[in-house]
C-alpha cells in the first residue's frame, strides 16, 4: 500500500514522500487495516526500525484532519527533540516542552500537537487536571518502559488518567503485549518483520556462530578489535559495553589498531577531561559515547556517526534507548552489569534485544548483524539460549514501590483527582498495577503510602495540605520535601544548605570510595555547627553515618563549583564526567528552588537559599552575583570583569566600549552597554 492511497491531506502526504516515505511497511499496513485511521485504541509491538514513527505520524495527521489535538509522549528529551523536528518539518503546529516543572504552561494549549516527556506531561496534569481536555489522541512511545522502575510509574499514571481518550501505544517486541492491549482496551498489532533482515550470532575465538552457521574471520587478538576491523569491510559498527571506562578503553584500543588503515578529519570537542582522547580517536574514525560526556560532545558524536564520519562507536547501553543510531553491525560485548545489592548480573533480555535491534541501516544495508561476545565456549550456547532464542521478559507495573506510590498518590490528592476511598479505588482500578495484581493486595500497599503522607502532614484524609499541594506542584519526592522542611532554620550557611539538598532522594549523589571516609569525616567535624540536619552517631548508627558522609561528599562537589573551581579539576577530583556534573548542578538548582518555596510557605527567611541558587546556577562566588544579572555574562566573563576592577553594574556603566572590548570582546561589550543603558529588555 502506498501513502497516497490513504485518506489523508495531500499536503502532509507530499512532505512525507519528500522525506523518503512512499510505500508502507507490512506492520504499517497491518496497523492501517486494523484501524489506525479510525478511533480505536491501539498497541503496536514491533521490532526496532520497522516503522513506528510513521505509524504515529499518520495517526497524528488523521487527528488534525478531524480538528482534533494530540499529545506525543516520549521517555527522553533527545527523543522529544527528534519527534518535534519530524512534525515541524511536516508543517504541523507543534510545540516541544520538556523542562520547568513548576509552571502551568498554558500557552501550549494554542498548539495542535504537544511533544513532551512523561515527567513534563505529569507535571502539566498536576498543575491543571483539565490541561489535556481538548486532546483526543495520546501517543505513548516506548511504552515497554512501563517496566522501568524509574520512569514506568509516571507513564502508567499518565495513561491511567488519559483513559477515555484515544491511546496509541508504541512498543518494542514484548512477550505480554496482549496484556497491555487488554489493559488499554486496545487493538493489538504485533510483527517480527524488519526492513533490514537481522542475522544474530555469538563470537568466540575468531568464529562468529550465526543462527545459520559459523563464519571464520581474521583474529587481531582483542575480540572488539577483531570485530571492528572485520566490520569495516561492510559498514559502520556500534559496540555496547557496560561501563564508561570500558567505552573509552575499547575505543582507544580500536583506534590504535586502525592507525595505518583509516585517517579522518578530527572532530572538535569542548574543553573537558575527555577532549584529548576523543580527538585522538576521531582521527581514526572512532569515538565513544556515555552520559558523562558534555551534551554538545554527545550531539557532535551522534551527528558524525549519522553522517558516516565515524565508522566505529563504543557506547554504554543508555544509547540503545535513546535516539535512532543504526549501524551495519552491532556488537554487545557485555551482557552483565553491576546492580546494587546484587553485584554483576545478566542484563534483561528485552534490553539486549533492543541493542541488537540497532543493527541494519534502512536504505543502506541489505542485512544487519547483531553479535554477542562469549568469553569461553560454554558461553556460546548460554548466550544463544538467554538472548537470541529467548522471549523478552513480561512487562509488569512498577507502581508498587513506596517512593513511586507516595509521589503519585500525593499528586492525585493535590490535584483533586480523588476525594474519598471510593475515588481512590475507582482511579487505581484503571492502573496496570491493579490489572496485573488484583485489588486487595494493591490497596494494602497504597494505604502504607497514605500513612506516610499523613504522618508528615502532606495530606489530611483525602485532601492535600497546603504543604502537600505545593510539594506536588514542585515535582519533587515527598521524602525530599520532608528533608527540606526539617532543615529550615533562621541562619543557614552554604555548606549546610548544600548538604540538606544532597540529603534529598531526588539528588543524584556520590558514593564513598575507599579512602574517602577520613576526608569527609574530618570535613564533617570542621563544619558540624553548620549542618541543618542532625549528624548520626558514628558508633551507634555507623551505616547512617556513612550515608551522611556520602551526602557531605556530594555537597563538597557543589561547594567547589560555587567557589569557582575549574570544571576539569572538579571532575578529576570526584571521578565524574562533565555530563554528571551538569546533571548534579541541575538537580541541586531545582531542589534549591524548591527549598526556597518551602521556606516561603513556612514563613522562614529565603535570602540565603535564593542567593546560593543563583551562585550554583552560574558557578560563582557571592561577589559576582550583580554581574551575572547581565545577559551573556557567565562565570568566566563575570570573573574577568571583576578582576579588571568592574565590581558593580555602576562600574561597568561608566566604562568605555574599548575598555570592555578588551575584556569580553566587541559584540558582548556592545550588548552589555546597551542593556545597562536600557536600550534592550
């Protein structure tokens, strides 16, 4: 079936054809026959690269043809940006929103389609339960992430609230897709078809054992080097390894092995701790990718790989759930990862199959190859049984965890979704949690979360207190709010404030490493009068004291940032990547905002908190606060101005253009003077 045969507006069809779409893939055609352009809910469980995005676009276009609005929900910001661009290029009146959880964003209602993440969508509903009343179609991408302990509960709550609208749920191949379809009262479309056939195999000692027989290749010793060199005869190769250190080590080994084979133009990376090794690898068409890299570096690597400038990419599994980066061959070196309390254990089958599904580039490859690496001969059969021939795991609700339940139960009460026991049972009967587990066991678990909320004065009965309502709007874990309320005092020093923030469950923290105990024990003793939370007794509560010290370590990292310590020095000292530092700063900045709002609610002074929040945002000492009020003046330019004697806005106002040009450059200097003269907003 061709696109132009569908009953859809020609202006969209023409643009889709211009983007390379013409004939529907079998799963897409199957979806149309089942009722994609109708009004039924639908669950699609089909392989990676088999056309889920076009299916969603066709459903959105049909909704627009009927003057209906749509919301498109994805798990990651990078995916949201990708889907937003897809629709913008079609001429759709589309908005993208992924941040600022303490805003109602009413302007979004003027758009026909809103692309957002699960968390932002949930936040919008918390501020206004009627926000999506005019929306008819809800597209939930990567819906198999209902099984994810972190993101799953939020997506489940959204879909439960959206029941009554048309839901189009897109998923990877899962074993209980019919269960999800039954929960959503949806038609089910399943398929194993792929646009590029996929050969799966296991590598060991210079032999790739494919499903259809073994294949001998030339060994270069190291398995990854061997597979990389062999792959280059056919196309690009994507490696998955289980740690960040491994991405760098494997990429470097492969790059060295290609020294006399490939020479490329170097990519230009930002000035970070990874810069030299990234540039050196890029000379051989090789790179690595993980969450510790700066965002601009990750984007540069992704674009270079898409453009075939990079031939080999070594990544952690997080890339498999991210944007679309197919390769001719995918190699999964590590099938185990470290889990807290479990040690090293096998990665779930669904996740490994998602990685393998990246193999085969549509329009470039006649087939893709997905290869697992065995450490010994016994592993070969085990890997076939566990990952290649196995069914992926069943998707199950993760709403049972107390942190998830207390967070979403508070949100339901704060936004007046429920006001009685009857309302509670009626709402939760819509969830996958109840669908899969039955009612009685579920309500016992829910009541534990209710008890927690009542005990900490976040709710009374079925009504949120002013404290509970504000906490829900701030989009933080109620347990974080309890910590911040406990920390409220009249006199608050930066280290105490930063420690309180670091003690929140919402804050990504640092672990104590071997040798850290004495350093942070001494730091705790030095600042014991400054902490806003009680210090556990070293002897009576040793485990709690270690947790406290790990929080002090996190606070120390943030403290170094606001004291203007160089980013590379911080990353080296704490063994974190620039991307980690950025995420920790973002989380801490939001928690400081929340801390200020909670202080205001309880009539406590907020000046110290708000001042520190600005310092954390820019990474500056207090003396630079006036200067960063100027647009385009951040930590580096503000420090340079201050060190040249321009300590206040009045000092800068009196400066000549030439004086400022010598410090911050011509364009910035003119902008600064225009701002201070009141010529710009």
